[in-house]
C-alpha cells in the first residue's frame, strides 16, 4: 500500500539537535528585533522633523509625514517585540532544554508570523483600495465630473 512504512514512524529529532538549530537562529532574531526598534526610532524622527519642516515652510503636504510616519512606526513596534520575545524564549529553551520552553519559543514564533500575516493582508487590501480610489478620482478629474 502506498504511503505506509513497514518500519514504523520516523524517529523524532533530538532535543539537542533542536536546541542547536535554535541556538544558531537566536542571534539573528535578536538582531532583527533590535534593527526593527532602530527603524521605529528613525521613522519617528523623520516623521516629526518632516512635519515640522512642513509647518516652517508652509508646505501642507509635508505635514502628512507628521501623522503617517509615527503611525507606521507604531505598527513596526509589534514585530520587533515579537522577535525579541522569540529570541528570549529560544535562549531559555537552549539553557534549559525542556519541552515547555520549546513550546513557548514556538508559540512566540507563531505570534510573530500571525501578526505579519494579518498586517500583510491589511496592507494588500489598503493598497488595492487606494489604487481604486486613485483610478476613480483620476477618471472623475479627467472627465470633468469631479463633484468634490
């Protein structure tokens, strides 16, 4: 019969092997979390300085930076937090090597990917919505039927 193995299920990976793989992953997840926090700070500074420059020059379009960049920066805090949490739980598992610590690390990884997945779907929907609005507004302006 197809798909059956006469020798039983394959052996489970060893906790030592799992710990070694996660130990080598941990510095990279911590680095990406820290870089995420740095980018959040950079986005906040650019948003505030750009907005203030817009106020100083009277350029109202630059004021958008004052609102958009800080809001986007707040969104980026969460993936960074999830990566730092994942990194810390990996460290705990590597130090202790127990099943519950592995479960905690994997759950932290799951939370990161869940947030990224939801954020990705929202971003795609918002992008499509903005494109539709831009096309409709462009058509209305081009035909002279803009009622706004």
